[in-house]
């Protein structure tokens, strides 16, 4: 099977398209982390992005790229997470409806967030099959365009703008670490980073318990997660038909992270960097802090993908200090 | 009594002196806050500064300005808060000792932070008198230079560099809101902001329960706080001999903030802006979010002074939503 990589210019075009809407998020550094890691570490803070996550990049690119006639009928997706909020906001910017299919048992805070950004929620039963059936029905009834959370080239291109900004602002990076769930961010990051700087190494980071990316790359085909028991709720999804081949072709390696290191890393970032990150963002940070992952003499870029947590749902006192090995 | 304002150039000199050591902290905006406030609000994020607070600016300026002979004997202060950490780190950068006098009952986390930055702790009894006596003794024994947390022109000049950066990066600000405790940050902010842009309005913000600044300005002399019962632990101190006259001459007004609005504002910033701020930083934010303070059509700058909280000591679930009036 031959696969043609999407060209680098889709990232550039996406960036031009979404630039007026999104934040150019800051890159932060932390001396305490540099000292501990023994390398310079740069953090691209998409937790400080609109809707609190990089997802607004891809959703905005997909929504703004639609022709006026197609756009007028709206967009639809099934998601209860950051993509649902992002699509709702991007649709509001464009003045079109966003139909969001959510399981009826989704957390109240997520329902409220989607509603606040103007998304129209249709509830479904909490099964994968019913989500798809319900989304298909909404699509048929409204003529809305389905925007997949990650398996969509426009979404992938939009997510890649984060790495483009990162390398524009910090061109001397040697290594990039990006979390992988469905692979939209990772695929976009690979297209952008390898397009701009072929010598850069890009590593995919995933919780050891949801290691579908590692196993899929080893097998040469998309495998499913055998468990979804991770605190990093943004990384439970499997790779998709569009994201897998890009990742398979370009990624340097997939690194898995022990579950027990995720919350201590999140707390460490909170206390030392004074920023709020969600567990998915802590996944690439954790093995740097434990010392399991080392890049002596290299400049390391870490993509902090989002900051959407329910702070009152976390028992902060029970999180142990970050371990060192 | 005649009082000569320190010249604007002390801020410029301080900035040149400390620039290699400190972060130029980002300025963030938040659409949800702009919508709620009805004005554009810009946040200068000194919670993302080294040691997690603006205090490193003044401490570094004071330490770096000492002559080599004087510096070699070290610096001393009595503080259990951010200034102690800042002075310890600045002294380490200079390669000189920092002697920190702390009450023996100071929280463990503060003792550890000072020790981590290399400060040499001398414990005293938890009274104002014993703090001063102990600091005097350390000073006599070592020949170290006493660096007051705020009532020191070099400290004031250093703190003013935050407002200088703010107006350099966002020159169209109409209004600046800065918290006031001892007045080091506020005095520096006033010298910098009014020096750079005489038309700007600068308001001092303090918890209603520790309204010494408001009462002192009304009385024309330094009055003490009648209570220290505020969650904003950085703002309990009284104005000083150096800070009071600068503030009295330049500030537009002092605005007091109801105690019950401080934690909801802190949580709002945490959840919407994804940054960690301490209660003192939430003081200028609160009346904007409630709507009690309005500046229609103006661009508002808010100085977020620090982000040092013990996250596990806060009962997040018990903090009510931000009220609107």
C-alpha cells in the first residue's frame, strides 16, 4: 500500500486561516525542571489556548475551510471532550450551528461547557455504536458536515500549527515530545516539525495502560487499546486511518509512561510552573522528571496539550511526590 | 514635609541590571473574562516569574547593586514568604550568603523552599520584636546587608520593572490594577507607569479586612492594619516609610475588595485561564468579575503578583461560584 504524506503547505495554510482566532501560546521554561532533567526543556503551553486545549486549532481550521454553502448547514461531531467545545466555539465564530452528540451520562461540567460555547447537544446512549448512529442521524437531518476529532486532514493540519509556532519561536529544539491519543496532534506535529526541521526527533508519548500506538506501530496496523484505565482521559482513543500512516512514516519512537507517574508530574508542574495542566499533558513530562527519559545536551520541547481538569474532583493531598530513578 | 520622588531612571537601571536573571513574563488575555467584564483585560503573569512571584525582581536588583566588598558579606532579611525565597535565589546567583530570619512556627513548605534556594535560616520566636532583634544580631555577627522586603528604594525599583514590561508590551493600557501590601510593588508600579505614560490611571487593590492603605491615604500618615484576617496572606503588611509617600503622591485611588470574593476569583482564574495564582493575585481580579468595578471602553491591566499556594491545603469543592452584582 502506498501512502502519500500530506504536504507541508497544509500546515502553513491552516496557520494563515486560524491565526486571527487563536492565541499564539507562550513557551515557558522552568529552572527547577531544567536542573532536575539535566537538559533545557521548553514547554509549549496549549493549556493556555482558547477552550483550554490545542483542539481549537484543528476545529477552527476545519470549520473555516468549509465553503459558505456547506458551512451554512453546520457541523456535527460525537465527542464529550475538548473537541466538542472547540467545534462549538469555532462554529460560533463562523456563525453556523454545531451539533454535538454526547452520551447522556457525560459529566455535567462537559455538557455545560459545550452549551456555553453555543453547541447544540443531542444525547445518545453511552455506546460507541449509538454515538455513531446518532451522529449519522443528525447529519442526515441537518445536512451538517461531520468533523472527526482527529481522523481528518484539516483537523490534523490545524493541530500541526502548534509545532509550527513552537519551532518558529524556538528553532534550536533537538527533540519534541507530544502525547498521542487518536493521533491528530501527533500527526500534525510530525508534518510540521519534520517539514520545518528534518533533523528534529519527535517522540510520541502515551500511558503504558493505553499503549495502542506502540503496539500498532510494531504490528504495522491499527490495534485497539486493551484497556481504558488511565487518568489521562484525552489519550484513550485508538489511532485512525488518516493519522496512523503519517505517524508510522515519521515518528522516531513511541514511549510509554507508567500510570503512577502521571498525577505526580501534573502536581509538580502545577506547583513549580504555576500552570494548570490536565493529566494528558503530564504524560510527556513524567519520564523527564523521573529521569527515565534522558537527552543529554539536547534541547527538549514538550507540548502541553490542555488544561481542562475539575480541580475539586482531585484529592491533591493524596498525590505522592514525583519519584526519581 | 517635602518629598522627592525617586526618578524614573531607577526603574530603567534596575531593568538593565536584572534582565539576565528574570523571566520576561507573558501577558495573557481570556475571552470569558473580557465578556464578563465588558472591557479588554490584560494579565501580567508574575505568577510565572522565577520563585513564583514578582519579589525576585526587587531582591535581584538590591543584591546585584551591592558593591563587591559589601556583597561578599551577604544579605539578611526577616520574612517567611516570597521575599525570603527571592533573596535566597538572588544571593545564590551572586555567590553570596543569604541569611533568612524566620519564625520557628513558619510552615514547613516555606522553610523547605528557602533552604532549597540556598538561604541560611535562623529561627526566631514568632513575634515582630524578636524577628527584628534576631535580624539585627545576624547583621552584626556577619556584616550582611539588610534588605527590607519592600521599604527599600532598590527593591521598589526592581518591582517597578513588571509595570515597565507591561507597558512596553501593551502600551495602550488605560488603567492598571496592582495589589498593595507593604507597597513595594505598588510604589514601583506607580513610578514606572506614570513615568512612561502620565495619562494612565493606577489603582491600588487591597482586601477590605486589611485596609491600611486606604485609611493611611485618607489620614495622610501610615496607619496599621486593625486585623490580619484575610486569605490574601501577601497583603497583610502595612505601608512603609519609603513606599507611603510615593503612593500618596501618585496613586489614583485605593479600592477595597470583600473577603468572600477572593477565593472564587482565584478559582475562576484557575479554571478559565489555566494558571495558578495565589489569593493576593485574585484581589484585583475579584471586583472586575463581580462587576463592582467597571471601566467602560478602557483597556485594563491587572498585575498577577504570584502563584505560591499549597494546593492540597485548599478545599476547592467548598469555594462558591463567582458572584455577579
